C-alpha cells in the first residue's frame, strides 16, 4: 500500500468528519479509522505507526494509545467520538 493512498484515506476522514467535532476529536477519529483500515489491509503495525507519526505528523500520544487496539476497541472509540458530535448540548 503506497503512502499516497494511505494519506488520502486519512485526509478523507478529516474532510468528512462532522463539523461539530473539535480539531482534536477529528484527529482522534482519523487516527483510529486509519489504524483500523490499514490493519485490515495487512499493513504492519510498525509501518502504520511510522506513517502516522513521521509522515502525517499525527499526535504520537494518540497513535500510541490506539496502535495496539483490536477492531472492536477501535470501533468503540470511533462510536464514542461520533456520538459526541451529535449529542445535544
């Protein structure tokens, strides 16, 4: 999988994220979704980590928090972020 495709996936998540999310939550959503997508595609965890941190300059703490999560944990994190976007305030 090339870096252009991987960057496009991340950027696509950022662009379609609900407008009500903060920048930090958009980044968290993009990180979790990109990790999940690339793991499904068979990309090595170290490659995903290095790509997110070195190439996209994602927050290293976010990447470290989610890099070893399984699909259920990543989906739960994504659901919580999205639920927050649509919660009445």
